[in-house]
């Protein structure tokens, strides 16, 4: 069984709802899923996951919500090789770029198909996004 971590910020209703929709889209026969606000998450949540799904919306002029500050700092020294990432964001592309930058040196697998904007997260698009990520994880697992 795979493990998935869905971490999001801020902890408000809109991002929590999107994170829960994402978690609900994963096959629970194949995935044990943890959904947490970034403010309550730790590096151990990332290290324990095979599929890492991170979501943020900007706060003011800051592209990455401040609730991700501790995790972003910790990512500078963690290796997440063998894992697959998906990023989701509300409020435009800036949070996606900030999350990509935070993951840059972790060796996690993140392709352009791993990015999802909340305004594009209708049921069909969300299902296709998750299917792509699961296929990448399956391929990574078979290759390892």
C-alpha cells in the first residue's frame, strides 16, 4: 500500500476543501492518505509518503503561504528521491512556482503535469491529474 500526504495552506475552508477533494480522489485500497494543514505538518509527514501533494495560496505579496515556512526551510536539507510530487494552488501560478522552488533540491519527481491550479480543478481535470501522478508513482516503483 502506498502512502500519500496532502498538505495545504492556509487552513481555511477553501484550501481544506480542495485538499479533501484530492484525498477523496485517491483509491483508498491503494493509498493510506494523510491530510493536514501545513501549519500542523512536519518533515516526517513528507518522509513517510510515497506521493506528496502540496497546496498553497498566496498571502498578500508572498507567493507561498507563511504556514509553509517551516516545511520550506526543512526541504533544503531533505532527500525525497523515489517519491512523486503534485502541487496545487489557488490564486494563480505564483504559489506553484514557490513550491517548485522549495522542492528543487530534494530529488523528488515533479514534472510539469504535476501542477494544478484550483481554478482548473473540476472533477475531470482533478481525476486526470491524480491519474498522471499515480502512473508516475507506479513507474517509479517498478523502476526501483
